[in-house]
C-alpha cells in the first residue's frame, strides 16, 4: 500500500489498521485520550519552534497528521459502536461553521473582529439553550472548556469574576499568593538538606500536592489579572528552557566535556551566556 493525498484513502487505511494491527485493534476511545493530548501539545511545540527550515516544515506536516489521526481514530471507534461516522463529524463541523459565520454566509454587516466575536458568543448562547433543552445541566462553570489545568484554572476564574467573585485589585492577588506560598513552605521538608522525595509518605506527598496546586491556581489568576495567557506563558518558558539547555549542551560538547561530568558552575556560566545572547 502506498500513501496518497486522498482523504478516503486515509479512512480506508485506518480501517485496515483497525482490522490487522494488534495494537490498533485493542484501542478504545478511553485509551486514546492521553495520545490526543500529547499530539496536540507536540503540534504546539512544532509551531513554536518553527524556524522555516526543511526539518521544521516536515515536522509541522507530521504533527498535524498525528492530530488528524486522533480525529479519524476516534471517529472510527464511534462508527464501530454505531454512534456516528466520519462523514457525520465533517457535516457537524461544517454546519457549526456556517451557523457561526452569518457575516460570511448570510451577509450580516459586522464591521470588525470584535463585532464578529460578539455575534459568535450570541450564537453560542443560542446553541447552549438548545443543549439545555436536551438536558444539559445549567451551571455557570459548565461552560468552561476542557483543557490543560492552567487553561481550565483561568477559565474558571474568569467565569467566577463575571459575577463579582474576584479580587478588586492586584494587591489582593499578591497577598493570596504570599499566603499560599507560606502554606506550601510549611509542608515542604525544607530543613532536610539531603531529603529524598521517594521517602515521603503518601500523606506528605498529598499535602505538598494540594498546597502546590493552590499556588499554581493563584499564579494563573495573577496572569489573568494581567491579561496574560498562563498556558502560553508556561509553554513559552518551556520553549525558552529547551533553547538555553541546548546551548549549554553545545558549549559543553565544544569544550570536550560531558554533561554528566561537567561541574554545575560551568554549566551555569553557559546558561547565563545563553540568557545574555537572547535565547
């Protein structure tokens, strides 16, 4: 079998893999969830590291394909369960796009992107009323979309703030952050210089997890108050770390050394050089 650019051939390939590959055959919608998450983040990383090179171009095509695989794989499994097929997924998507773009297809006069956004939100509210008529629970936080923990945190905070459940100034957020950091410090084994994380009891680890989660939640709230997307801020920080660490690796190798044996001060000096260079 040879690859083509025909979407129907892709669906046929998925069907064959489902029938003949032992790993593909045993997958379920539940088992595939983690792969869908991983593939989306790998796509984001490919976009962020895109430098226009031949490798970056091939990498982007590959990561977009991996995300598409998750879509057709899930659709295939639901088709086997007699729920719906890929054609119905495509129809539902087109129906939604046409419905949410009346300024394109019904020629509504929407002057700018803000007007488009307001109309989009209005249409979504109408759709939500339809889902509620079908039995969807009415909860303010029910409208928060699934996503990473940081994405959900900011979305939940925004919903709460829309009804006045929020700090009135930035100092309130900073005070809360200080309070949460203090509580985290109280459960950390700070006095044990040579502590071993694997020696912590389950209770200790859970307390640390709880307090650390509270700190992250408040930090995401601080980002929201500043109009910063916490998820993309952390993605950017991770990308920056990758670039600077790669610089350190290159410098250590150029000096004829190994990362595992090179002393920390030397690696830290290279790290600072990476920062100064703008990486």
